[in-house]
């Protein structure tokens, strides 16, 4: 199965956010290359909110280009077998932590957001991942900083999309 086919299957099985979910499916139907950064009309991305083992904090990255505190995530790559694998790869690379595990049940939520030219939209498929006990975060080249935030501090440092992802993740937990 191709990554494109996996994305369509994941989106068709995702419950909730019906109108937004349909916009993802419509985008992919209109753009067979819609999984890749080269699709300037917009492309699917994958991200994961990393939760500490005690389930009381989240790890956020201060994104180098955007200068915003965000969950780990980014573009799908040809080696990604699934959208979930892309999210897990991105979370592992950006957190520096091996042994992350995605929460069961598939994506936690969807978030479509505009991005700077030449592209127009990121169709982000958002997961949540648990960090293993004893894991130590290590900053990547894509980040200016990497920090654990208690749940109640996230709204003071991150935008509404991260807060919505945290809320959906806590409901899943």
C-alpha cells in the first residue's frame, strides 16, 4: 500500500471533524501528489504531541523557522510506510528520544493551517506519543529549544492549535 493510499484509509476511518476530514480527502483526490512538499497547493504532514510517562507534561519544540512552540512534526518522506510512521519518525527525530509509542486509536485530530509561499496549506494529521520512562530529550537542528511544559502552561506559550491538540490528547488518555 502506498503512503497516499494509507492516508486516504486513515482519513476515511477518522471519526470527528467531518467537514475538515472531507477537505483532506478532497485535496488528495484532486492532487495525487498531495502527500509531498512539492505539491504547492498544499500537502499532508504528520505530527505527534509527546507526553511524558507520568502523563502530566508535553514536550514542545521552539521551531527554528516559525519561532513558535509546537508539537513535533513535519513532512512525509518517501521512506514512510504510513502516516503514523511519518508522525513517529518526526517525533523521534525532533525529540531525540527512542522508544516513543503512539497512542492507540489513530490520529487524535486534524489541523489545516496556512504556510508561507510557495506552498499554501499543511494538512496536518496529528497523533500523540508517550515517551518511555527515563527518556532524555535532545534538541535537533530544526529547533531553537526543546522543553517540557505542564499541561496548564501550554496555553501561555503555544497557539490554539497546540492547545486543541493537547485537549484532544488528554481526552484520549
